[in-house]
């Protein structure tokens, strides 16, 4: 039963690869039938739980309620999407976001729930570091707007460079990952090589300091909660 449950959970999650927009698109009817099959299996597994547990215990378990709600939302979304397709109206499968609920809430996923619970308990404690990082990002974006916004610079595509504050925030957020480096700084560097100091300072503060600090806080707090959950077992 555990293997079958995991198989259909994996099958249900993997539908995102084949549903529009998809990497390997399949007809809507095929993905719908597969999803209905998975939901029927989940409903059958839930019915089995209801048969072997006391009624008041079953209905007090929030995991069972979450699974039932997820099944209902998935069927509702699938029905609406199918009806709209009959009238050639495009729609978005919003119920995809509830599919991980099946992975977390079935009884077979006890270890996954423990890991998820540790992550959930860690989130409040890393909020302060995240807020500091966002404050730094917003301040650097404001400085970039003041430095480059009035220079009438253009990107390689001929678009205005660092004119819109929200676009600057997004570009510098991407720069934290160095994914758009050095393209994002080249218009300013071509105007004056001294402007490279701004981006060097940004990368040092946000990529090398804040990201390292963020990773350390996440790791230490996650390890602490995991150790408490397993009764003081060494989690190194």
C-alpha cells in the first residue's frame, strides 16, 4: 500500500511536466484521466483509513481533512477547466498548487512531515535576516536609481537603464545570484569604470555576506529543530 501510494503521488505531481504549458505536452483528455485515476486512488486510501480508525479520531485528524479538501479542489478545477475548453476558453489549472498536500499528509509520509515541520519552525527565526537582506536590497536599488536614473543610459537592447525602481530591485535581486553578471552592470561600466565600485560593493554585501549569513541561520535552526524532534539525537 505504501509503494502504491507513493507511486500515484509521484504520478500526480509529474503531471505538471505534461500539462499545458508543458515540457512534453500531452492531450488534455490524457492528463485529465490520469489525474482522475490518482484522485480515485487517494479517495480510496482515505476511505480505507476511515474504515480502520474510529470515526471521531478520523475527523479530528487535520491530515485527513486536508486530503479531502485537496481532492475536492482538484476535481472542481478539473471540471471547470474541461467545461471552458469545450467552449475554446483558455484557463489556468490553479489546483496544481495543492498537489504537494498529498505528499505531506498521507500516513506513509511521516518522515516528510517531520522535515516539513522543521522547515516551518525554522521560518520565523530566519525572518529577521531576510528582512535585513531585503532592506539592503531596497537601499542599494534606491542608490542605483539616483546614480544611473538621470544618466539616460541604455541597455544593449536599447531599453532605458535603471529608470524604474521596481525593475532595479528585480535586476539587483537577480544579481545576488550572479545570474545576470556582468550584463546588468555593463551600461554603467561603459559610461564610467568607477561605477563598477557600486556593483562590487553590492555583491560583497549581499551575495557574500548576507547569503552566507542566511545559509548559516537556516542550517543551524533547522538542525536545532530536527534534533529536538528526534529527542536529542545527534543530527550532524
